[in-house]
């Protein structure tokens, strides 16, 4: 059974186009009929909202119809329909050019921009240095996301041709969550762009 942890971030998409940010107050199995207490300070008390709730996890996005009933800055979220797993791959990658910096225990430094990222690792352009020298290394990395600096330990699994690929072997759950959110935001933006192109092509015919 998929689930969400205590303190997980959820988003409720309402029928009128609003996005309501929620945070769970306890862990819960994410299945039809389940209820979880949430924080939702931006909403008035004794208020009900229906829509689709989305939970971003390290293994993908879960989505289900839900009802939110608010009270005193918090609320109760109940899943009213079947849960869909929108993405089943373990670590979904998305194109993203983000600045990043790293160093290994000997003091060697590495810097560049990412080509793509996931909750499990990254692929980076490292043209400014000899990336071959870092093959197999363990690096302390800092990755600059929009509005947030993520720190992790990266194991380099391949290096060369001015590129480096690695996997995170130590990363805080909150930082991994931010990477998951970034990936799916980029994927949604790409899908929206493709839909817009299709609509434009259809209108031009």
C-alpha cells in the first residue's frame, strides 16, 4: 500500500483552479477511504473543498479525489476515490540546468551545471574541469534549486566527455522531496508546452 509520512506536503487541486498547500500531521496509507489530519492555515474554519489531492513521493506522484474539511487552522483530508499512481519509475528524471558545486575528501573541487536531475541523482556538464579524475569518487555536493540550496553526498558512477553522472547516497528527506517536486513541475510544464503546440497546429489547419 502506498503511503505518505508525517509532515509530507500535499496539494489539493480544486475544480475552480485553485491549488491548496497542505502538510500532513501524521503518516497514513494512501488509499480510498483513508483520512489524515493536515495543516491548511490559509483557509477559513468550517470550510469544505473538493478536488484531487496530489502527493509527491520518491517513487512517483499519487493522486486521488478528496474532500477537505477545515477547522482552526487545520483540517481533515479524506480520500473519496481510487488512488492513481501517475508515475511508476523509481526516480524520474527531468531536464534542468541548475548550478552545482562539489568537493571530494582530498580537496579537489568540481563545478558546473546539471543537464538533468532526479530524486536519485544527477547528470552534469563539467567542461571547466577534468571530470575523468572524479570517476568513482564520493563528493559532497551543493545543488542550487530555485529558492533552496540542496546538499547531499554523491557517488560518481560515470565521468568523462565533459560530463558526470552520479547517484545520491546521502540526502535529507526534505531535500529529496524538493527534487521530486522540481522534476514533476518541469514535466508538467513540458506537457503543457506540447499541448499548446498541438492546439496551435490544429487551429492553423
